[in-house]
């Protein structure tokens, strides 16, 4: 703050100078520069003014407004009426409350209590009774809550300004201390705690960042210590940071390249070790997820999705017999998929009508509140009727007769409800669409069946997905047959290819801007750019290309995700798994290749035209020289990405605006207030791309590797906190970490091929041969890594056996099951330090209580008596037989869900919708509005956990937001 006045004076002087220059009629750019600067200052200050006047630190105002609206007694401030008393309170809040507050709850002072002296002060404090309401800042929460715990207080929500909400306390990590650096204590959280509270996928991201920072940090320090002196003392004449790159080694100095090739071998070995560490961890997380208690208690763990079923097999008896042949007597239910057709369309219209009723009803309450406030301020009677507040709309968008919005949309909802009932009475469509869900008694059975050939016809029933989550299914894609999917895939691939070409041209152009001064020598008409002020030219050559590429590529995942859904993939997880590979390839091609080639060729084009034979030599020096671009690129990502992740600037500014102007109903407010969903696929693809940049320049420009290490270190700090306290997630059990690890082989290939090309250009033949050997070794390592892929698809049999024997009281095998794919290697051949690789496969770490819960989720016979060592206690598991086909609790899985309901298209299991209207200060929502809306008897009605205050703002409780965190929709 002390620096602000002189800075303002300095800026004012600069602006005044610019304003005086605008008097020159030949200075058009100066006029635009002055206008744009004034506009930018006004816009940024306007946004800041809005934020600081409506959102920032508004808790005190909200608290007093809540007291005014609820008609409470005047609050008794904890710090009393003297400043010195406040100092005493904040010095030791617990001692202050125990000394100067009595044991009674009331709203007045305790007259029978004497005033107590304050040590070291000249005054006394009359003892307080506890007031009816206590308000305090969040920093005092840890002190106040224990003091209030025995006095029957309850927490009251008084503010909802749309900030990010935390998950339910039942599955989030404990709160951290209230100080500036307390969030760093999350770095001390154990891996098991992160997994238990955040999930395997969230932990996999933290794990990736942690080890990437360590590995790249090691390679950066070693590379700088050894290669910088070798590069800096070479004689190719490069200046600045380019002098520290491999490009500074002249053609006749090939002996210096021995340092590069030796370190390349060391770094390739370290990178392969890093890749296998990630693969082992991904396998461990996947098995842990598949064997977890929560997973085995969900019906999806026992289900297998089968597509492309031949017409002669599309009946329940045939499929049951077929899969009972694969897994004898293991099929619980067969659910054949049907095309919802018109029923789905009507259901969507029904929900749209419901949303419009809620919007009209909420608008009516808002109009009433505003009208009564206007009457109150004008001295009128606020209790006069509300007929004029009912929302009206035109029958057509811009014209037509006016009609009552609530009544019209209620009739529309009633009509759609009648249509749904009529179609349902006609029965389900007679034709099945070629897909089916096979639900087993045993959680291991769907994984076995997924690997079996089921039909003699090529392609028939070969597309299978074990352990599908009903909430993850893209229902409209289940009816797409093999031929249609192939056609859609062809179209999707063609569009993706066109997208790559389109964005590649843009990336090439942006990359060429970085060398605009050299390009102007070839194309003189571009010389006008060099006449611009030096600051503008610097922005064009430096910051603008980096920012422009980042913004442009942020749109790519959205387009690719839509194309993958169009191709007919059956689950959102399958879409994301395909997306991570597509997006990674897109980044490598359009950023690494196109920008590198564009920068190299455009920078050397003039010399190539004059002497074409110099193109090989130019490429050998220009490719290392373009590393300065990637230093800036990675540095920008490292300094802005993690900081923005922690600050959450966009939600902080945009979310209050969205809630105020676009969330006009409780349902819309709930949808906009839910915690953000973390999408591991796209995120890991971006991080793998940065790792690819680092590996490409390991020995070419070690400075790039240094910033890559800083990038991963900062992201590790950010994710360690965010995963535990901010995000919700859709769990796959570390599947994306496996894909990201395998992508690093591409980075190694790029590193080796580029080095081989440079050695070839510089006629360093021995070094080039060694790089070919390193390339061959990487190919062999990748072939070995493929052994991990089957372990990601299914539950390993030995892991299931270990769980079964522990649950049944049998003796565990002498050899612990392992996630290592090399059955013949000695134990520990691939040891990796303090990881949890083996823990998830050995159920010895489970408590007996957890094993008791898991028994219902296993496939042990329900009549088995299970004996467990718990103070010699013998626990008998009673037979819980039931009608498996009727949907009652299955005796062997312990899952009560009905497969016929869970795995049917949502339109077939439709229910009465619920109209959600907020409570208002005048009781209209619970009075006349409830009677009007529930009169047609077409929907349920509730005002739970939502209010509309006297200013017309909608507030939804935190409990409601936490309840729907991570869910696909807001239906209840």
C-alpha cells in the first residue's frame, strides 16, 4: 500500500505524456494506444470494484442482514465495548470464555454475577451469560466450536456467495489450521490417507507430479553441472541462453558430444526407471480400486456390458445359458438393452417443462419480494395482493398473446406426464438393440467373461466392458451396431485429422511470429511490424505466441470429446481414455513439432534460399536454438498454472456472477454451486506433454529440463491440496496414470531420434551409433511394459484368491500375490521403495471389521461360517437368501439394487418429478403456491434446503451441495 501513491503518480505522468502526443495528427497509433490503455484501466478497475464491493469479505454484512431479517435480539459482541477487552479476548479466547461467561444461555447480562477484574488492567468485566446467537470469524472456529459444543448451539448458514464448496466431511481430509502457510501441511499427508479420502485417480495425479519433479530435478541438476561448461566453451558463436545449448557446439567439435551421448544414456535409463515406477503404481491403484469395499458393494462391480449380440441370441434364456457355461451358475440377471425412442424424447420434454415451472414459480416469488419492498419504501401497504407479480410470457418468442407462465407450464408438464403414462402402458419396445448387461453373483466373473470368445462370427459379442458403472453409461450409444460405429469412427477420425491440420497451420503461424524480425527480411511488407513501439514488438515476439497457443489448444479437448461420443463409445470413461491419447498426440504434433519446425525453417529460410545445401547444417543448429521458446512456454505454465489452480481466480470472479444472473432457481443454483469435477484424462495429457518437452531437451538444453522440474514441483504443491479439499472425481482406479506412463515412451523416442539426427549432421558417427542402440533398448523396454496392460483390465486371480481365503478364514498363500507381470523373476527384482504396490493385494492390512463388511461383497457361499481372529470371537454369517431376480438383496453380493432397474435406460425407469421451489419470507411457497402446483397431481413438491431472501437472492444449503457433489444430474 505505501508504494501505491507514487506508482499512481508515475502512471499519471505517463498517461499525460501519451495524451499530449495525441495532438499530433500523424500519430494514429498513439491515439489508439491512449484509448486502449484508458479502456483497459477502466475495465479492470470496474471488475475489481464490483468484486470488492459485492463479494470480498462480505461475511459481516451478511451476518447483520440475517439478524435484521430474522428479528433477533441485538448481538452481544465477544470483545465487549472496550478495545482493551478485545485484546484480552484474542490473547487467549478459551480462557476468556471460561472466565467471563457463565453456564446459562440468554440474551441479557447475568445480574447476579459480580464484575471480575482483568489481570494487568485497571477495569473489570461483568460476567456474561451465553447469548441466544453467537457470531464469530472463521479464524476462531477451532476455538469456539469446542466451547459451544455442550451448550446446544447449532450452526446456521447465513451466507452463500457462490464460492467453491468442499465435499462432505465423511470423505474429505480433516480441516487444516487457520494460518497463511497451513495448507502446506497437506504435503505430510500419508499416501493411504489421500487415497482413502480423495480416491485412486486423485492420488495418481499427485504421485505423478511428485516423482516427475524428483526425476526431472535430478536430470536438470546433473545436466547443467556437466553440459553447461561443455556448451558454453564451444566455438559456434551463439549468444545469450543459446550459448548454453547443444547448438553452440561447432561442426569440428564433435569430441564434445561424448558428454551429451553419455548423459543421454544415463537419462534414458532414469526415464525408463521412472516409467516403470508409474506403471507399477498404476497397477497397484487399479487392483486396490477393484478390490475395495465400496466397489464391491456397488452393482456395477458385478456387471458385464456386451455389445453386438447377434439377433438369434437376443433373449434372456440364451444369454443366461451362454454365460453360465463360461462361469457355471454365476449369472444373477440378464438385462437386455432397448431403444427408448420416443419415450426418451418425451421424458426430456417433461423435465424441460418441470424446469420452466420452477423458473416461473421462483420468478413469481422474486417479483413479490421486490414489489413489497417497493411498497414498504414508498409508505404503502406491503400486504396488498400479489396478482400483478405473476410472471407473464408471450405465446410466441417475440409476439402473440400473453399468458400466465406458471399455469401454462404446469399444463405442459401435465401433458408430458400423461404421454409418458400412455407410452408406458403400451409396454416396452419389442426389439432389443444388440447390447445387454450380464450381472453375476461373483465380482471376479465379469472379468473372466470379458476375456472369452463368445461367438463364432467375427466381431460378434467381442466388444465387452467389465465392471461398468450405471452412471457412466452413454445410453444413446448402446443401440449403435458394429457397422454404424465403424462408419461413425471413420467420420470422427476424418474430422479429427482435419482438426489437426487446421490447428497445425495456426500453430505454425504463431511459431513464426517468434522470429518476425527475420521473417520481415524475406517478406518486406511485414517490416511495418518492426516500426511499432519496442514494447509491442516484444509482446508479439515473446508473450503473445505463448498465450495464444495456450488459449487455442484449450478448446481442443471439448471438440475431441464430442467426436468420441459421436463415434459410439458406450461409457464416459472410454471417451476419456481415448481422449488422453488423442490430446497428447495433438499437443506433441501441434506444439512440439509444428512450432519447432516453423521456428527453425522460418529463421533459416533466407540462408537456405541462397545456399540450399546448408539446410542440414541449419537444422542442426536451429532446432536446439528454438529451445528458448520452450523455456518461455514451460516457465509461463509453471508460474501461472499452479498459482491459478490454487487461487481459483475464474470461479472466484465468475461464479458469483453466474449465480446472481443465471441461476434463477434452486436447481440451477445447486448445479452451478457444486464442486468442480476433476478430469484426469485431459490433465495428465497436458502434464505428459510437458514431460515430453523436458525429455526432448534433456541434453540439448538442460535449462528447459530445469523449468520442467519446477513445473512439476509447483503442480505437486497445488494438487496435494486441491485433491483433498476442492475437487470431486469419477473413479477409474489409476487407469489414466497407466496411459500417461506409456506416453513417456514417445518422449524417449523423440529424444533419441533428434539426438541421432544432430549427431548425423555433425558427422559424429560413434555417438550416432550409440543413440541407435539406446533406441533399440527403449523399444525392448516398451515391449516389456506392455505386460502391465492386462493387469489394468481385470482383477488378478491371485488377488481374488487372497481376499477369498482371508474372508473364509483359510490359510493365506506362502507367497504374497504381486502386481509384477514377471512371474519367473525373483521377488524384489523391480522394487521401488516406499510405494504401496504390494499392499493392496495382501489383505492382511484390512481390519476384521472391514473384512466383515467385505464378506457381503464377495462370492463366498452365504451359509459359510466365517471364523476370524478378533479376541477369539467367532462370527457366524447368516444365510440371507432372497429372490435374486426380483431385486431383493442378493445373498452372495450383499447388493440390494435391482439389476433390471439399474441397467435399464433412464426413460424406462422414470418416476414422478419433484418441483423444487425456495422458501420465501412471506410463506407463499408453502401456502398458495404449493396448493396451485400440487393441484394437478403431476409432480412432487418440496422447498427443502433452499430459500429466497428479502433481496431476491437464492441460497442453497451446503449440505445439499455436498450431497450432489460429483453426481451427473440434480434429480431427487
